[in-house]
C-alpha cells in the first residue's frame, strides 16, 4: 500500500526536474548576467536586467541554456526520488 515501483519514482523525479528547470530558468539567466563583471555598467538591478533581456532579445532569451541544465536536473531529480523511495522502503 502506497509503495511506488522504482521506475515510477524515477519518472516522477524526471518530471520534477523538468518543472524545476522551466520554472526557475528566467531567474537563473538574470542571476548569471548580474554576476558578470560588466553588470554594474549595464544594469541598474535585477529587474532592469530582466527588462533588457526581454526587450532586446525576446522572452525566449530567459530560457537560454535550458537544455544542458534540463539534462542535468532531470536525472539528478530522478535519482534523488528513486533513492529516497527505496531507502524509505528499507527503513519501514
């Protein structure tokens, strides 16, 4: 009762990783640009950075670089979910 097969835990972890990437990618793009050495000269703050990215490069630019991050977080999420579920089965 309530026990998921390992493949379902793995699949749910992959879904969670995918949602995480697409939900947080715009914040990551802005953070990365704000960490550049030229940021103080180019941006007044994070909101200004986001505004410039969207106005100069389009909304899709907020998800630049999503593919490598997606491949990493999909599998790390899957592994974490699957391992957690299996450890919890052993501890019960």
